[in-house]
């Protein structure tokens, strides 16, 4: 193999590593946002059970959405972004 081929392969691998690192950062942000949404929904439901918050359908729906919908939505976005490109 020529030196040029090896350098091209190394450059390609470095570009792949950088792209994967960027994807990892996005996943970490999505995971943090999901955890915050789940915690907020749990706190909201806990406050309702303790009587701190009055029963209103909108508040219960918001709490359940924070626990269920937000993490599911972020997971679906991540699944669509992580698919490799087609040749």
C-alpha cells in the first residue's frame, strides 16, 4: 500500500470518529432531557398525591406527557438520526 492510501484511510477513520462523537453528545443531551422530564412528571404526580396540587385534567395530562411522551419522542428522533445512509 502506498502512503497516500494509508493517510486517506486514517483521515476517513478520524472523520468517522468525529461524527460518532458528535452523535454521542446529542444522545447524552437527549438522555438528560428525558431524565429531567421524567423527574418533573414524577414530582408533579407526587405533589398531586400529597395534596399540594389540585386535581385538574390538564395538570395530570402534562405530568403523564412528561413521563411518557417526551422520552418516547426523543428516542424516536434518535432512532431516525442514527440509521446509516444508504449506498
